[in-house]
C-alpha cells in the first residue's frame, strides 16, 4: 500500500501539485438477511483501490482508480492534477488549509471476535431462529433479520509527511416484524429500526443483542399495535426513547453543525444550515441541561464515528457542540476551519471508500447523560406520550423544521406507563425543541447508537455515524400532525 | 468540445468484460455459475459560492459471481481481476452457498435469451472532459455573479458497461453514457433550482437551466408566511417524480405476496383517478437502463395502472412461480429477499401547460422541488416532506409571490385521485427517486400541514 501511495504522491508533485493526499483502502463486506425463515441476501464483497486529492493552481482535484499498477496509479495522479487545473478556471481564491502536524502511526479498533471468522451458518442460524420466534406470533406477515460486517483497512499518506495505517472492524444486526391487518401495516424492530444496532466492534456485539430472546416480544407488540389507540393530536409532553433521541440528535444537531453546509458547499443537494457563523458561542441552542459533544475518540465508545485519525490525517478529537445549552462548536475540516478563522480542524473528514473524496461527516455526536433514573422520570410525569424506535424522519434543508414518527408509543398518566399508542408522531422547530428539554436520563440508560446509512455529497456517500443518547423529556411539543386530516 | 484534459478515464471495452466473465465461468466448478462484470467511469464537477470546490473522477470495475451448489445460492464480489482473486471470489460464493439451508424457491439459471436492442451510448458524452465541464460551470457561475446571485450545483458525465453470463449459456451486455446538470441559485432569502439528466449530454443546456433557477430565485424573494392547509397545488415533473417514486416497490409481486404493498386488497379496483395510467417501459425513448433483469430475463413493457385501476404487477421468475403469473423481467440480482420492482416508470401525460394550470387556479400553491420525503403510513401511502427552492402563492390565475416553505403530509394514493390537469410527460430528474417519465400535475386538496421559518 505504501508504494502505491508514494507513486501517486510523487507523480502529483511532479505534475505541479502543491499538496496531495492519498487514501488506499481495502474494504471487505459480509451481508446476510433472512425473511420468513428463508435466507435472502447472502453475499461477500471486497474492494481495493486508491484515491488521490490534490491542490494544483490553487484549486482542488481528485481522481481514483482500482488499476493498482505503477502505470495505473501514475495516470490517476496525473488526472487529479489535470482536474485541479480545470477547477482553477472558476477559482475565486486559492484553497487555504489550516496547518496540521505530520503523523506516522498505526491503529486498529479493539474487538473480541472477528465476524469474518465466525462460520456463516452460525450467523444464519441466529437470524432463522429469530424469524421462527417472530412467526410463532399469530398475525405476523413478514419476519426479517439482517447482519452486516465491514472490515476497512486504509492507509493515508500525504505530501507533508503523514503515513497513517488504520483498520476498522464494524458489526451490525437487527430484526423486524411486520403485520398487515385490515387496512394497516404495522412494524416493530429490535434493537433499532433500519438495520438494528451497528458499532465498531466484532461479533461480540451480535451476541450481546440477544436477537432471538427479543423476537417474540417485538412480534407481539407489532400485532398489538393494530388494536392500540391512535396517537392524539395536540400540544403536550413527550418522552423519547434513546434510539429515537439518537436520530433526533443526528438530524437536528449533527447535520446543522457541519461547517461545509453552513458555508454553502452543500447548497444544491443536502442543503444549508440555520447555524450561520454569527451564532457560534451566542445561540441558546437548548436548555441548560443540554450538553452535546462531537467525539471521535475511542474513549467515547466504539461508535461508527470512532477512529484515530480522520481522512485528511487529523487526530480524533472531542469538540463541545452545545455546552449548557449554548452553541459552542462546528464539525470542521482543514479548509472550512480556515474559512471561518479557526486555527485547527475539528478532524471530521471521512470518505465512504477509496473512490470518494473525504468530506465533513458526523463523528459520534452524543448528548451527555443527565441525572434521572428512568423510573423516576416516568413517576415525575403527569401526562405524556413515550415514543420509541424511529419509523420516519424528515427535516427541512436548513434543519429548522422536523417531523418524526416512531413505531410505537405509550401513554404516561399520573407517573405510570399506560396503554399502547399507535402511529405516534411529533414535529417542531429545532431550537424550540431542544430548549424544551427538561430531563435526561443518566449514564445507566445511555446507549451509543450507530446510524449506518447517512447520505451526503455528490456523488452521494453513505457513512456510519454514532449517537450516544439516553431517554429524555420534552415539554409543549406538537404531537400527531403526521396523521391529521 | 475543446479537450485540454482527457475524459474521466479510459473506458473498459465490452470485449474485455466478456473475457473476464469467461475466465470466471472456466474457473468455477459450482453446479451453476452466473457472473456479472461491470465497469464505470464517472466524473463530477461540483460548484458552490460561484466557484468549483470539488472536482472528482473515478473508474471502477466489479466482478460479481453467483454460485449454485445443491439447491443453494450465494454471491461474492471483487474488483480484482487476477486469476487468484477471481478464483477466490468463486470459492467464497461456493462456500457461502454450501453453508445454508436449501432454498425451495431457487430455479435453474436461465438459458440464452434474445434481447431487444436499445441504444443509449453517446460518444460525445463519453468524451466530455473535466475542462469541458469546468468551462460550462465557470460560465453559469459568472452569470450568477452578474445577477448578484450565488450558484451551487453539479455537472457530471460518465459511462457504464456491463456483461452478464452464466454456465447455461446466457450472455447479455449493455453500455450506456450518462450526464447530469443540477443548479441551485441563491439570493439572501430565496432560492431557485433546476436539473436535467440524460445519456446524451448535448440535450443538456447548463445556461438555460441556470437561467430557470435564477428566475425562480428572483421571483421568490422576500417570501411571505401563509397558513398551512389544503391547497390546489401545481407540481412540476421533478416534484411528481419524487412523490410517485415511493410507489415503485408497491408494484412488486413480492410486496403484494408479503402484504406490504399499498395495492394489497386493491388490485383490479379503480383506486386512482381515471386520468392516471402508468407503465413500466425500459424501451421508452426517454428511459434508460439495461433491457434485462438481475437474472438476465428480458424486461417486458408492463401496463401497471390502466385509467386508475391497478391491473398488473411485475414479477421475477421465482415470484411469478409462487403467484402463478408470468415473469416480467424485473427481478433483482439473486439472492435477495425483495424479489423485483419496476425501474422504468412512464406516466401517461396530458395536454395542459404549467402556464395553463396557473391561469386556471384561483388560489393555490406552485412548488419547484420537494425534499426529504419519507413514508409515514405504508398502506395509505402518506408521505411527509418539505417544499424547497422556490414555493409560490397563486392568486387569481397569477403567481402572487414567494412563500415560506411548507411541510406536507399527503397520501399519494389520494393525490393520484385528485389530479385535475396533466402536462405532457417528460424525463424528469429529482433527488428522492430514480429518473422517470412523468407529467406536471395540478392537484386539488394537497395537504400542507406546517410551515418552516424560511
């Protein structure tokens, strides 16, 4: 890998690049899914290639190839420089980067069991057993399960002397029960929707989830939803389960703090952000108990946003995003930090694979745990709807107005959890919502959730992000608009 | 076009792909083997703040092997073409296949098929260089600057070639070029958007698209807030596409079999307006894509909705057998749990222009683009999402000015029963769905539920 990277850097410099960095990546996937006690997807894949990013004539160029001969790599590097020179046609000013030290290092996330060494028949058996448990419940029309594993080996080399080798092992799994009755389709997922839970861990994550042990429960809940009461419409208190709060953080904090969005670089596709730069250290983003960090360090946990160095060679950092309710930080890169006068990058540049340009991506954007025991939070609540497991999510292109619905809800009345509620939904304006937070559960209820499917960029890149969250309570929230006639 | 730099990369020929496929078939000792070999070159010039800020090119090659062993099947994919890597891909597919229960639905691989020829490769698109795209982008950025506006968008070009072969003698190949231009024009408190996408780059006019987006931004300045509610709404083709795209999987036989299609219990009944007719037709002159499915089955033109009645679904071979229907050539690559889907939707259009739709509206909303659409209710097909980049109030048959963006919660089934006017169908490109041939629509009682702050 080192030779390939060196050939690319040398060629770029020779062709006139003032800066170049290379990512050689070897990505291995295993994907398994089952449906109604049959194997659906059963596939493995590998992809090895190299991408080079250069600055030439003061502008950016990027090219990638999987032709890993000396000739193929040199042609790729030369093309990146040609592209940069073409970019300079529309240049307004030279690209400027904040300084960064050079590093020579190697890192691998810790894991106990290599999922690629676990026999595939054992992995299939777990999913089929979970399918069987779900299908025992009368009324279940589709029972599904999935596992996915990723091993990403990458070498980052820059013209300023860095050479960083990292290996990341990622695992994920989940199950889903679906039921059709009358004119209604209901769904329950475990441990989370849209693929379950995903972390930077080995097969030990899958074993800890106990998919089979939870299958019957979620299937029963799924069928019970058909006869549950419809979520009422109105204004009131909600309590969000930790996985739903994780997605709320993702959409209404994680994306608006991306500095490339703020600076207009994503205006055509992902959109911009209401968090314009004059709001930094001035905007009251949330209530005083809301503290949010962007933390890529391993000590935060093995999240999908955990690494040792980002994909432009900046060490993993913890950036305070919201401090006692005050907006205190963006997700930045070497270029965007320079654009707003900061002196260092936040270290959040990542790319999906070797054929993609690194861009600002969420790391682990997590809300710090509060002080409440979950039972105390329920006891302290007179009238609310408890909502769990995301079903749909949508937010405007500046990240102000959102609407979420969850798979299941329960009434909370006079300090007790009561009857089940179907089709729960809530909506609001980001800052009003976070300022209405009056209780967050403690570390005992805090989970670092993995969102494996965050899309951004053109060409679009799918990236995994981490979101630590505990159940929390919000007051005076608009409820039930999604189903209002 | 001037060529100061080479195009994205030298393309891999179909003959080279075929040779790789033949090597895989020779290596494999599985009961049956299928191989898909695909090569793509893609390049994209991305601009924002009236300058190019990202500019990329890639070339990729993928070899995907499906092996069948004793009634079981699995897939392995690699991008390495040396003998050992190809052998390893076969070994992986065989090993994965062996270590699972038998699949009772697995059918023998197809024998050789005949395919209708489609021609969607344009040398001019393939030859487009970074410099060509940068020149056009520089021009639209200067246009924006001159109007005190800010441009952001992309201009992309590329080509794809693919070969499919199996050990029972099937062989299929397809080659296509692609290009796309999308632009957002920003002002202080307004924006406009336009997009076009075609295999033939000469049909894309960046200046005209920039001009259209610029006019939208100009017309939607100082947006007023109006109350949410049910409004007569004019949806341009891109907005129609992004909504109706959510229906595509509902037309899959597997979705109906699993009872998760919104057509479950509604087949053969008049559910939509009698002005709604939908086909899946890969051969339509404005459509793109290969004329065969994930097993090499030739795609058929299927009349899905006939004047408001959902009459037909699409079927892979296995689903067709289960549902006692005929395979339509819409299956995904095997193995998978989803079965099939129509990927080339074509809506019958009407004869009204958007100007006429506006002229005949006393009070209503004109949308430019929809955003972040998600399904709220899978059976009633309620979708939520936002308007974006130019939303207008219509009063007394005229555009009265820009308004703040709305959130909608709207059943698509209901919407397609409320269509008052249709324009001729065009090839539209949105962000939430794949490209389709759809008309603009004037729809009554579209449900805008809330309003945002801009």
